């Protein structure tokens, strides 16, 4: 073990673009925490990294359960190596016409793609803050649908595309809100659309013909994790390598406040800002 290595947790790094960036970062000297549900796939990624002389370990957790998110955060804390970057990348795509529920009874894409990352970030915040210039990167999408606060769990008019796009905008609204909260602290939060229809399991399952490579999307995520030019910059949304604007709801203070209140309520945590008042 090399003491001066930085540590990164990448959710959903047993497959797709998450696995790609994990292998790239490990090759550059990062200590990588590989995460997914499938231990065999996770151990295979760890094995490949170790064979190349890198450092990695696998932590399994199904993000459709908030209890498993908490266990994952506990395991990262127990690891004791600090945390310099957190990439909330795990996700499920648009496929499937039937509305599904998480273990906690929430609409599944909202739970896995957004709420799990919200809770994981909140639980790991003390670790991120105790490091030096830690970075949070939320892997969202150009597919964005405003959050319907009257029916966040999509009990009416459900479609997989709508659920996916709402969950992805929720990640972006969260990023903007978090960046504002972290403004006086040494942690940044940014988000992105990595690339359009990369050749990954998620895209193949949706029946769409891939038009980008994981290398293209991976480069965009790596930029947010490592770029010196982005040091200290926070609350940004990128499409690929370019900084741009997300859906207008991401800049709506009222939407941020409502999503924040709802999210703390759903995960059963106290809002540190409200608690301080
Ligand atoms: N592909 C694209 O073109 C594209 C475009 C825009 C945004 N994105 C975003 O990029 C991210 C990565 O997508 P990808 O295309 O690389 O997808 P992918 O190849 O399907 O990989 C998804 C990863 O998420 C994990 N995951 C899924 N459900 C999980 C759950 N319930 N609990 C824990 N882990 C879970 C999977 O782990 P298992 O091994 O356990 O299945 C896998 O490691 C996603 O957030 C996606 O929305 C992708």
C-alpha cells in the first residue's frame, strides 16, 4: 500500500463507463473502491487492476435499498484510507414499461439513480471534508425531465424514459444545491452528461444503437475528477468535455429547496443547514 495514493469510490464500477474510469484511475495511481451488486464482476475488475500493479477493493451493495447504502458508507469508513473523490455513477436505464419499486417502496429509478447517491454523499461528507480538496462527481445525463413535485414517485403516467430523465435531473438539482452549501468548504460538487448512447449494457438493454464509446464518456468524467483547471470550481454541469447549462429546473431555488427537503425526509436524516438554525 502506498501512503500518498488518493482514494476514490466509484459506484457502478463493475461495468460500463464506471469500470472504464476505475481502471484508468488505478493505472494512474489512485486507490480505487469498486462498487456494484455482482461480487464476481467486481472481483474480476479488482483482479485486472491488481495484475496491472494498481490498488483496488470491491464493496458490494444494492443501491435499491437505503439500508445497503448505509452499509456501503460504513464499509468505506471502516476502510480507513480517507476519501478524495466520490463518483455517483451507478444507474439503471430507460428500459422496462412497468413501474418498479425499491426495497423502501420508492420509484426504482428515483431511488437507485438519485436517492442512493444523495444518501451516500451525505453519509460520506465528513470523510470527504477531512481530506484535501475532495471532489464529488454526479454522473447524470442530457436526458432530463423536470421533477413533478406533485407525483415524484410517478404513480401516474409512468414510463421508463420519464423515470430515468426525472432521476437524472434530480441528480443535477442536488449537485447545484450541494455546491452552494459547500461553497465555503474545501469540497467541490459537479455533474455531467458523459456522452450520448455509449456502448454499454444500459444502452444495449434499451435497444438503442450505441453512437459513442466508453472512452469518450470516460474522458469527460475523468476531467471532472482530475482536471487542475477545475480545482475549486463547483456547481458546474458539463456535456461531454464542455461546460454548459442543464434544464432550467436545476437553477430554480424553489425546486432545489423542495428536493432537498424531500430527500432528507425520505432517507431519514436531518438537514445540517436547518439543524444549525
Ligand atoms: N451509456 C450512456 O450512453 C449514458 C449516457 C448518459 C448518462 N449515462 C449514465 O452513466 C452512468 C453509467 O452508465 P453505463 O452506461 O456505464 O451503465 P452500465 O454499463 O449499465 O453500468 C451500470 C452500473 O451501475 C450498477 N448498478 C445498476 N443498478 C444498481 C443497483 N441497484 N445497485 C448497485 N449498482 C447498480 C451496475 O452494477 P451491477 O454489476 O451490479 O449490474 C453497473 O456497474 C449511469 O448513471 C447512466 O445514467 C450513461
